C-alpha cells in the first residue's frame, strides 16, 4: 500500500544515502547481481525508461543508440545520475518524478527497466501498472530485483525481518513482482534467479 506521506520520507532517506550509494554498491553489486545489470541494459532499445534510476549506475551499460529517460524521487541520487549522464554523452533525460505516477504519455516507451527499485517504491503495483501504461504494445519490461526467496527457510527469515527493513531502510524483502505481471497484462518471456532465489531477473512484454 502506498501512502503519500511515505514519499518525502523515502526521498530524504535516499538524499542522505546518495553520497555513499555508489561506493557501497561498488562492493556489493558483482556479488549480488553478477552481470545482470549489463544483461538488463542489453535488453533495452529505442526509447527506454529506467524507473527509480538512482545514481544512474545502468547508464554506462546501455547500447549507444538508445534514448534514455530516467525518473527518480531523490534529488540527491539524481545529482549523481546527472554526473554519469554527462560522462556518458548520449541522449538522456533525467526527471525528478514518482514512478507511481509517471509524467509520460501512454504507449510512448519501447522498454521499461527497473533495477533494485520495486523493493523500495512504496506501491510497486502502481509502478507496474504505470510501466504497462507507458509501454507501447510489443514493448519490453526488464526487471532485476531482490524478492521473496524461493527457499522457504530463507523466506521465513525475510518475513521476520521485513518490518525492520521497511521501517529503517525503506526496503521490502518479501515482494514478488513476477506473480503480479500477468495481472497487469504482461507476458513473461524469461525468468532467472540467483542467491537462493532472492535475486530475480525477468524479461516480459506488453502483448501486441
Ligand atoms: C535501491 S535504489 C536503486 C537505484 C537504481 N535503480 C540502481 O539500480 O542502483 C532505489 C531507488 O528507488 C528510488 N525510488 C523509490 N521510490 C520511488 C518512486 N516512487 N519514484 C521514483 N523513484 C523512487 C529511490 O530514491 C532510490 O534511488
């Protein structure tokens, strides 16, 4: 469930984290995601939207010939994304906006990417519905997310610590975006998991 009052709290949380985010992720990312960020970027094409783009860590991986739009709630995170975009030197539009209410026309986007974001966005269902709305028919949804583990013992631990994680890190540990995709109209094309099923990558499409 989303509550409008959560957005300022979330933005403040990431504003505070922004200056440390890249150094933390530099240490964690290969271990956590392997090469899945590069995989996600390679699936993008045409006019691509990355929701909750953070510090823009995916930018250097995108194909050279695409147009990237990034939306992000935290001005602190956006500052770093803008620095990356300047170095990347490709057509990039970075906007402070809510992934739950995108300021983007229906059916105007070829690919929507979300990396480690649906765990944080307060109402991930609304974000998925928005992704569907802005995608053109035939467009791709590309997800790399941490989710509820497929291992029951690990999932039980996640369930136990989830309230603390949500409260202090704005991070939901037990979400299962894959299960929601058919409900919003997406057709799932490929799914892979790693780390006891905690990290998931999904390629889906909005049917023609
Ligand atoms: C864990 S970080 C991931 C950042 C980036 N996707 C990456 O791969 O490094 C989660 C990001 O989601 C952003 N975020 C959370 N809720 C959002 C919303 N409703 N709209 C836009 N961005 C949001 C946060 O500000 C934060 O930058």
